[in-house]
C-alpha cells in the first residue's frame, strides 16, 4: 500500500470519527489540542484522491501529463 493510500485511509477514519460525534478538541492541564475540522478533512481527502489517481496513472502508463517549456526567442 502506498503512502498516499495510507494517508487517505487515515483521513477517511478521521472523518468517520467526527461524524460519529467523537471529540474534535480537548484541553489537558492548560494544553489544548485541536483536530482538523470536517471541511479541512474533506479538502485534504479530495487532494489525496487526485494524488492517488495520478500515481496510479503513472504506474499504469496512462498518464496524460504534458510538459511545456517556455523559452525566450
């Protein structure tokens, strides 16, 4: 399993935790910890899905990336 797949799995798990009502912020002895909110997690999930599609396309040789270089005439 690739690093991107592991990250995507962790983000999906974090989204499920928030949706099930688990704590998103806590404080212990004056120190505060806050997890990413739902909108941030959804944005991160979207970015990871795109990255995963690109990685899989590169592995399969179906990438459609085109390189362009600009030069002074």
